[in-house]
C-alpha cells in the first residue's frame, strides 16, 4: 500500500468494494445469480460516478456530510432503542440502494486520501490500522495480550 500507485490502489479497493456488494446483496435478501450481479454492476457504476463527481469539492463535501449524518442518525437510533432491529421488507430497497452509495463514498475518500502528495499512503495505512484495531473483539487473543501488557504498568 505504501508503494502502490494511486490508480492501482483505486482498482484494488474497487474490486474489494464490488465483492462487498455481493455481501450486501445477500444481506438484502437478493437471490444469487443475476440480481446479485446487478447490484455489483450498480456498485461499480457508482464508483465511476462518484470518482467523476469528486472533481467538484463542494458536491463531494455535501455527499460526505450526508453520509456522516446518516451514520450519526443510525448510531443514535440504535443507542436509544437498545433492542434488536429487525429489517422490514419495506426498508430493504432503501438499504440496497443506499449501502452501495455509502461504500462508494468511502472508496473515493480512501483513494483521494492516498493521492495526497508524500503523506497520502501513510495516512491511508494509519486509517486502516486504526479501523482494524477498533474492530478487534475484546475476547480475541490479541486484545487479551494488549490488556495483560497494560496491567503490568
């Protein structure tokens, strides 16, 4: 990642995001085959569109602001509910349309961050490590060894 040119990183991350669209299709209740691959095609088209529109900074900031608002709303809703959330069949189309849009914006953010001269690749690597550390479950061996080493101090 540190020595990978930005177009190569964009292609590699684009393939990962496209594979993620298959997972979104499964989670959204789409049957395998053509409907799932149509969601992948929609995801790839969104990647292309978001990349083309990212030349307009105001539009990019507006889209990222909407995504931040979406995730804050979801987080606050889940925190206040404190009960399991069952996805209603009426909401699934919204999720199948919105989820690829959110991942496309995350993709363009990583690609643009990587394109920052000199520091870009290091910033992307730092961000991915931060995300990885934040998602390590507290019961994993890695988390237990960190907790054990911090008790010694």
